[in-house]
């Protein structure tokens, strides 16, 4: 996390780079550049470091980092709120009252197929498989911000699933796992075993958070309202034509093979030490858990599925937001950035197309950046209207704008 001294150093580097004729760009995390207002909080602890400490003096010359920078990518993805959620005055600054996209919900429901387990969440040191889990902006545990803006307790998991006790013995885990599976109503076969680590909570609200990394839409509000509020505030200290939005585009569409041995709740990658020496840390999943092999130990896992934070990268929403910025401010935003590129690499086999490849292609129908690949051929642009017309058409036809 940056400090005042960090920004002094960044400013100094940028000052000398600009003097030497180079460009300088910034990539702050969401909590580090979210408001153009002065921090009037009693303890001056609203972070926003890039704004708060942007002006410094070098060679007896005052230098404003945000005015001088050539571009700033706002990282609208984070699992860290630095207590902003309880420090700001707005009671809805961190409420998870956004309008969810059907395939990008605030809570993951893992019980869609009663016969087959979905992909397990894999954390460092914690493997969890709850039947329901808040993966976006909603915090869970004691004294968290609820969707209506009040503070209260919100259980992270359904009753009975917190039987994974890290301090328990192997036999206790085996018994708890079997007891849960056998207690699921069915046709005599054991049910899919879900579990959650005892006493594990997630008190921090992840992005999308309205205060610093807002979502596209919120209930009973105009589209992009909170995004526009934040960007118009930042426009007081930096030109919006320098600002681009950063989206998380992790390659979470890949499932890897995991297996448990003696302890059914300790699931490990099947890649061996020898594989690690060859930089192979995960192997593709070929066998997932079904109700016919509940106690077989094999299942699919994904190391990053619960870390896909921030607004969903959606071409029509990006175009719509940029059009709204243009309408209200007269400025053109600088585009977007992504983390990581792995999520939208082109695959020769169309059936293996990565998760974010199509949204990127759709977005470039508007941006028209020269590129290569199937979605960049000249014929791809034939018959398309001009970018301005495409924006208007997208806004009209986007069903989420109704």
C-alpha cells in the first residue's frame, strides 16, 4: 500500500521521465484513487493516496503527478477495502445492492446439478465447497454491511456445512464428510458433500464496491450512476481522457484435477514434484465428483474462481458507460485495461475459446484497434456502422438498459 513517501518517489520518477521526453503512466488500486475531493475525515485515513499526495516539489518546481501523467488505469478489482466501507459517510458506499447479471451472480449457487459436483474453490491453505457462497461484493460473517446498508450478521454458508475444522483429527473429518453425504435426501446414494471451514469469515466487501470500484447498475438507479459519480469526482484532479478502467479477466474457465487421499477434506493437485520441476502445477480435470463416486477422492477445482472481482467485462456496458461519460463531460475515456491476458487468448479450436475472448472482440467492433485473428479480419467490420452510430445502437438494443 502506498504512503506519502511512495507518492513522492513516484512523482520524482515521473517528473524526470517527463523532463527526458518519456511518457509516464499510473496503475493505482481502486482504494488509491477513487475521489477528487479533499479528505476531511478526522484521521485523514480515507486512503486515496494518488489524489491526496499528487503534488510535490522537485528542483524547486511544483509538480502535479495527475496533471502530468499520460494515462492512469483504475484497477476496478480488489478484495481489499482498507476500511473505506466503514469510514465513508455514504451508507450505500459498500452495499451489495447491484443488479446482478445472470451468469455473474453475487452468490454462487453450487447445487445446480444434483448428480454432479461443480468446481471446488481452492484457497491457499483452505479448500472449501459450500453449496452457496458470496463471491462478489457481499461480505459475510459477524457485523458486516448488509444490502440495505445496515450492519448485521450474515452467515457465509448454509447450516450444517461448517464441519471442516482445521484442528480436528483425520477420523473426525472422515466421519463428518460421510455423515453429511449420507444425510442428503435421495435414492439411497450419498449426496454431494459440501463443506465450509469452521469460523472462516470474509469481513471485507470485494469489488464491485460502489465507493471505489462500482458495478454497472444498481437497483432503482440509472445505469452507470455510481461509476459516473466516481469518475466525475476524479475529473476534478485528472482529465478523464487519460483514464482507463481495469477489469479482472482471470482465466477461470479452466478446471484442474484435484484429489483427496486419506482426508476427504484435504484436496490436492495431482501434479507431482517432478511435474513442478517442469513448471506443471496443475493437470486438466478429467474426472469430477458425481453421486456415483462421492468417496472416490477425485474432483475438479479452480484456484482463482473466487477471485474474479469487479464489474463483469461486458462490451455493451463499456460502450454504454463511455457514451454516458462523453455525454456528461464532453471527454473521451482512454479505454480499458485487463488482468490477466490469459483469460482472452485466442484458441485455434473454437470449442476451447477462452472466457473473455468474445467480449474483447465485441468491444473492438467499436474501438477498431488494428489486430490479427478471426475476429479482426477486414470482413469482420463490413456493414458495421460508424463507432458513434454503433454506440447509439448498442444503447438502444442493450436489454439491460430497459
